């Protein structure tokens, strides 16, 4: 067998020891294929981890896929690393690793560290590079100001292949650069602060949406080269827009060219299917107890943050990692060493991951998709948490959508579904998600989850979005939901952009723009996103009228906002609402505005009256539009305002407009409609 040239290794003894200890976080600088010069010759250095292989060779188009042309050398130190240098080949060459196991099995595998892969249905790796002359230094210098937990974070989640397609050919995917040209102005118009890309790592099966990854270090070639993706990210950065990448360390597919049984043994996954096989997705679970696998995964996270300038990672399916019995029946899982269901190795991995990420990049965020009540997901590791920056608030999402799907006639029986989230909102740093998972697989589009006729559906949807944007926590909305797409998301076609010509859809779109603008402009909506200091109930229990009223509070209390939401399809005239302070209160956003395809019921500025109501010393009577929300802000006082207030206090009270509070004889201790004076 002809050998490759044995040259000085990229691995030092220290590299190998770190790798074997699970502490090497930049393995992509060593493993994979690297073009370089050796003894005056240009060529490519290859390195792969295959400790249970008897032989490893590089095969490709450069040698006619001949397994006997270019064998790799195994290192003497027992690390299982095979390496070698092939002169005369460079960027663009296709290759695989051809291995023979000790049992005589022949395997051809793609490179786990390949920077680029052949376009599907091809399965070979490419010699490539991630060199790029970045021009986003202004963003990188100040991105901590955009990613901070006390800053507005409104995320637009999107799937690259189905956001928009070629207008000339609906089956043709736009490449990264084509998406950039259309996406950047769109996000600037809508006002989202960040874009979250569903997995852009190489995946063989397109209907997996990217969640079944084979090329962990490669941008999907469906949309272009690594540099094309970098261009997309750079253009977003240069326009003040952050980029979050979906990342999947929870499982990988069983494709023969991928990680599964990589060297003829269960190298990356557990051998026992009770630990290593995922029954829901037909995929394989990483062995988090193997140090080399931990180094592989943490290096991969660091890679996307370093080489691609990602501003955050949304970590997929964290719940499936934390529990050994996740989606398994009794007898289908193995307890941990203490007899429990917690996956101690995965917990340790997640903690180490977050410590490594934040040590290297303190100005990014990691976000956990975690659907259980696991404590401390977004708390620091040093205090016993998992160390994530944020966690998806799945409970809020489920309760809220279930409530909004109900006929308003029966909502008063389920009022607690909206208020319950505030009992635990500050236990974690929560992100409120209305994600792709809620508009697929028969769940219906967001607008068709809403009850009633078409006008009520859209009014409900606008109210849902106003409630979401004024609820504590950061925000995430899936593409198409911003204009009320009526069909479920289809990964195989473009969004229904033609709907934007119709008034109901245009109204939802205009409201989203206004909400994003309000969210970014009003500190009360983001300065205390994860603290009880930022929220106060004014009225959380008026189930009879279907009304919520609450304050969002900032560092400067002059910026406080009052939110009052009417969740019934009737106008509520003369609804007295408590106010936290005197002065004139003005509506800064009304989801019933005709500009948003509302009915146009207006609430003019109101002067706070010294009438104690809802445990507040001040109050005012408001007109609440149907199925709508109002956001009010106190007008800054002028020098003579205090005199006006004193004159108001001396003025005889107009008893015709002030409700009389009588003894509470209504069921469940609530005021009746007659007693409250808040007429239906």
C-alpha cells in the first residue's frame, strides 16, 4: 500500500492529553483536512480519530477512490488518532476515510471535522477553508450591548430553505447571499433584534429541517460555501442584527457515512440502545461520558462562535439529554449510579459547555430548549445551575395558546392559564417562544388556532402578540407568524408572501412592527425582563370581564407602562382601572387601531383621578376595545401640573362616573358586574 507522507503532526503531546481529558475546545484546528506547506510542497494534512480501526486511508477523486493509494499513520501514543500529509491536493477535493475494523468490516466515512460537504445526495467531504475577511468589527466590538440580559431581544426564527425562494422557480433554494439581500432589509423594517437560523450545519435529509446533522463543522452546501454563510451573518451584523444558530448536541442520524459506528464500533454513541438510541427520532445519542466526545461537541460550539461570529446558540432538545427515561417506557432505560433518572453525564457536559462558551465569549448567549421543570437551567454553574443564559418558556407557550384557542364565551373559566406564568416567570431567564413546532404537524397556523370569524381570529392574534411583547421575558417568533400566514409551515416551499396584500394580514404585520419598535424604545419592557422588579399586577383576577391589567416597570419609574387587555369581543365602556400615579396617561399602542385592521375604538388621554381602585391610589375610566390591548404611558409633568392635580383634588367628585363599591356577594369572592361598575 502506498503511504501518505509522514510529516510533523499538528498535534502536540499537550493537545493529545487535553483531547483525552475532554478539555480540548479547539479540535477543529487539529482534526480534519488542512491545506498547508510541508518541505516546500503544497498539500493537505488529514487527521481523524478512529481508535478501533485496523487501517485508515484517504480516498477521493484525486486518487480514483483507490483505498490502497494514501494510507494514514496511527500515532504511537495510543490516542487512536490517524494522520498524514498528501502533497498536491488542495481546496475543493472530494474525500472520505476508508477504514477497516479489526473484525474486517469495511467502512467509508465522511470527515467529522470537514469544513464543507458535497451537495446532497452526495456524501463526500470537501477540502475547504473558513478563511474570510470579516467586515463586522463595529458590531463585534459592541455586541455585548445587544446581547445583554437587560437589553431588548426579539428573535425572528427562520428556516433558510422555506423563508423565500426564487421568484422564477419555486423549487429553487436561494443561496446564503441571495437570502442576505432580501433578509437584511426585511428584518430592519420589522424591527427584530436577532435572527435565529434553524440548523445550517450539513444534514443529508432535508425534511429533518437540519436537526439530523452529519457535518457538524460544515455550513450546508445546499445554500453555498462557508464564506457565503459568513457573508449573510456579516450583512446582518453590519445592520445591527444579531445571529443565533440552532445547535444539536442531543442526537445524530444513523447514515452510513456519518458518526454512527464510526470506526466499526459505537465510538460517538452509547453501545447499549437503552442509552444510545433515541426512539422518537430514530437517531443516536452522544456518549457524554466519553471525554473525546465531550471535546468534539464543545469544540463544535466554540467553532461556530469563533469562525462564524455567531452571537448565540439555541441548544436543541435539552430535556431529552437531561433524563435517562425521556420518552421511554419502564424497562427501556438504565438508571444512573444512584438509581435516579437524571443523566449525570449529560448534566456534567452541559455545565462544562456553558462554562467554556462564556469563558471564551462572555458577550454571547446560550439558550436552552428545555420543556420540563428542571431547576436552574439558566442559573450559573457555580450556584448549581446548568449555566445557560436563557431558557424557552414552554409552559407559557402551551398555556397561552390553549387559552387563546378557546371561545371567549368560556374564557372566564380558564383565566388562570394566563396569570399562572407570573407565579414562576422569574425562576429562570425565560424566552417566550412561538416557534416552528407550533405551526406544523396538524397543529394549524397561528391565526387558525384562534376562535371566531375571520375578524375575531385576527383580533385575537394581534392581542396574543401584544400580550407576548408586554409579558416579562425575551421574545421569539417563527417566520410567517408576523403576517398571519394561514397555512401550516411547509419546509418545502416559500412562505405565502402574497397574503401581505390583504388588509387583515397587513394589519398583523404592521402591529408586529409597532410592537418591536415599542419593545426597543421602552426600557420598562426589557430592563427587568427576568426580575419581579419589572412587573406588578394591577388587576389579574377579573375573569368575569376577561380583563388583565399590569405594569411593566423600568429602572426609571417615569418609564412605567400600563397594559390593559380585553379578552372578550365586546367593548367595555367606563372600565375603571387603577393607576400607579397621578397625571395624564396616554395610549402609546392600541392593537384595535384601524391601521392594524382593528375596529378603531379609541381611548383618548385620561387624567388620573384620586379614586382608590384595584389597590392603587389613583384610577381612571377607560374604554376597552374588543379583543384588544392598550399600552398606556404617563405623560411627563409640566411645571403647572401639580397645581392642576391639587385643583382636581378640591373639585367635587362626580359620583355619576365613580362606581359604588358594595359588599362582595359574588361567587368566588369576585365583584359582580353590577357592583364593579365595569359594564359589559
